[in-house]
C-alpha cells in the first residue's frame, strides 16, 4: 500500500500484530477499492460476535 493510502488509515487502530494479516487486509482494501468512509461505516455497523475467533472464519 502506498504511503498516501496508509495516511488515510491514520484514524483507525491496528489491532493485529500479524504482518501477514495486515498485508492481506491492505490488499483487500486496494482490490475492492474500499475507501476510508466505507471502511468506517462497516466497522461502525458490524463486529464479530463474542466467542468467535479468526479460525471460525478461516483466517
């Protein structure tokens, strides 16, 4: 991801320590052309239910 794109994510808190996971996330945002406003809307509307893990989603 280019530095200008990373700058757009400054309002978000990275909650993973996995470089591989973060790389996949950045790639997905680029491929789907999800902008900061769209990402914020998704995150404000949804979260994973308590008790579920990454493994439950194949991550």
